[in-house]
C-alpha cells in the first residue's frame, strides 16, 4: 500500500503547529536536523536516523510548497484539519480496497485448492483424448483435458484429471469422465441417462433447483420421456417453482395418459397454487382411471367441498367411505351435510366417526355441534364433555355453557 502523508502528520514530524508560514517551516527543519542527523546518531542507529530525517525533509518540502501557494503565505489551522480529514478518508479507502483484494485472493486460492489441487504438478500421464464431459456435473459442458494425475501409493492409487471448463479449472476423478468424439453425433439416450443421474445426485444432496436445471437438458434430449418429466416435476415442486412444476406435470400427463400418477401430482400442485378448480379436475381424472381408490375419491370430495359443490362432494365422500372407511372422510361428509342443511345426515356421519375413532377430539366436537342443532341437549352435553375430556377446546366449552343455560329449569321438591 502506498504511504499517505497528510498535513497533520507533517506538522507532527516537524513539531510545528498551525498556522504556519514558509519561514517557520524552514526553522523547524533546521531544528529537527540538529536532533536527527545521522552523524550524531548512536552506534548502529545511523540508518533509523537517516530514514527519519528523510521523512522530515519530505514533510518540510510539502509544507513549504503549500505555504508558497497559500494566500498571504500562511496556512491556517482549518486548512490543516480539512487536509487531515481528507487524508484519513483516503487511507480508509485504500485499506478497504486492500482488504477486498485480500479476500478475493483467499477465495481464489480456496477455490483452486478445492477444485485444482494438482495445478502446479507436471502431468504424470499422456493425454490421449482432449475433450470430455464430467458425468457428475454435466451442466459444465465439454471441457478440455490438460492432464491426468495419480495420487496415493500401492492399492490406494487414485487417478485424477485436470480439466478446463467454462466455469473454471476443475480436478475431477478420471472415472467420471466421458470422452467426446465430435466426429460422431451424441446419442440422445446417453444424454438423458447422464443428466438423469446428475439430477438424482442433486436431489439426494438437497438441491432441487440444480436438479431441475439438469433435467431441463434431459427433457430437451427426449421431450416425451415420462421418467424425465416425473423427476422434473418433483424437482420444480421441491424448489418452490410452482408455475414451472405445473407446466412440467402437464407435459407429463400428455406423455402418460393411462396412469393416475401424473394427475395425482397435478392435483396437489394446483392446490398449492390456489387453483382449486384445476385441482378438482385432476382429482376427477384420477378417480376415472382408478375407480377403486378410496383415497382418490376422498380427495375429490374434499376439493368439491372447498368449491361448495355440495351434491358432488357428498357423492364422492360417500363413495370413498364405501371403498376405504376412515374417520376423516366421515368428518368431511358431516361438514358437507351441514352445509347442505341435512342435520340428520350430519349427526349420523359425526356419530359414525366417533364410533370409528373413539379417541378423536375432532370427531366428538363435530358430533356435539351437530347435536346442538337438534332437540337432544343431554346427548349434546355428553358429547361436549367427552370432547373436553380428550382435549381442551374453547369452542366446545362455550357450546357446553350455552346448551346448559338453555335447559329448562326445574324446581326441587319440598322436604
């Protein structure tokens, strides 16, 4: 870093105070020369005296030039303060730039040590093929092989290759290289396999965005491959890119029209996007392809219920309950009957849920609210007490207080 000398430092070297003129600077120079001349230095200290006197002379020359160009030949104290502040800012800027340069150099050194640890070695083996890909990171493209290296001894010998990609120099295991012969076209199946393997590695490492980037290349190589489209849908969905996941699952559905898996994914993706109508349409296609799947009918019923299509929701939930009985399906059915205004069917569904799941607080709560709309207050009170015994619920507690308060008051018999 270049040495920065401001007026305040110069005055400190000359033991001079502002304001000052050229004559005062000359007298201060002579005074300091008598103190720090090398000829009067102790033995072995001549070099330090000489360097200090040189700094004094440079400061004096600068102050004399400044005094000559100043108005009236005098430099004020305010000018010294302004110059000192500017010099401090300059030193801070130089320090910041030096620190940033040092950090960049450290990052480059760390990247080189991590990706090119054998960069300073001479290749131990001749290179027959010049261009190759790395099967682990195919998005790097085609790289140039500059050397093959060996590390270890005995049975623990490892072979490495130093390659120059567009992203920089990388040292990769020689077993992950796929040499490229530009005289022959690259088969699409090999590209699909290469990018699928790399995408699976990225998903295993918890990086779905990188997996999606790799799978885009695989899809370009084979646009109608269901396995590629399925994995691309999963990668986009896990990465949080719902519009891209929706496009991928639509492509997957067009490529695989006889299986329900694509429509199952589409229904869940559309639900995450907030497109409940599209999610219900996909769920309906699932039930059309596998009519014996009770969970598919239950999901369709819940989606129809969110769309307030009550007759369709009731039909789907009843079909699901027939195929795969479940307490959750009965609770959804009770809610659908409640919205439809059928109190009797609501009570029957909620009561069936309590029979199927006797330790479920939501089931007893639903039964209590359903009985509250009937003329069976004592049964409602019993259901409320059972729900509160299983779990604290403010709504059930308030319902219990209202039902008890609405009971007719009876007089006690006289003694």
